[in-house]
């Protein structure tokens, strides 16, 4: 066996002790970030809160709630220095797997209309644009529309 073998990043449950790292990434990546309270409330509510971690370094996370027959991905993010390496897609595919295990028939998400890279990723995986929410997100100088996307599971 090679001494060069390195531990692969793992996807695991998010804990309250992860919130400093999660909030730091959130603030780095988003102009209008979730608060620490948003994440702790999600954990306390029993949502599926997951992180991506490698050798003790947390570099991605996501939150999904599941209701009767449907899942809703509330947020998913990868630290700026780890983006464009497939980690967002890996985490998204893991959430899809969890939704299927929980017997969801569809999965929904919202994406900023201006976030073309994320929308392309979601479309590549099979999400379809089904609606638009007017003025859904806060934006510099006003509000921004959301594209509502759905994946049939």
C-alpha cells in the first residue's frame, strides 16, 4: 500500500460545533448570508444538515428539509478556495440520495436568477425550471428574482 494515500473528504452530519466554520464560509461566499441562528435552528428542527470535511477542515455544507413526498434544498455552499472541483455536485448528489431514501418523490430548490453557474449544475443533474419568484432574494440596491427548480426522484 502506498504511503501517498490520503483520506478522501467525507460528508457527515453538521453539529453545533461546526457553526463557526459554516458561518465563516457563508459570509465568504454570500453577500446576504444566513445567520448562525438560521443554521442552529435548522439543526434543532431536524433538517438534514450536512458538511463536507477533509482532514479536519470543513469546506462545504448544505441544509435540506423533507416533508411528505418532497424535499427542499435550502442552501448548499462550497468555500471559495474549493469551488469548481466537483464538490458542490458531490454534496448535491448526496442530498438527492438522502431524499430518495426518505421516499421523497421530488426535490425543489431556489437559485438566484444571476447565479448561472449553479443553475447550469442543477440543470445538468436533471433539475427543471418550473417557476420564478419575484423579488425573492435581497440584492445590492433592491431585490433579485429566484428560479424555482424541481427534480423528479
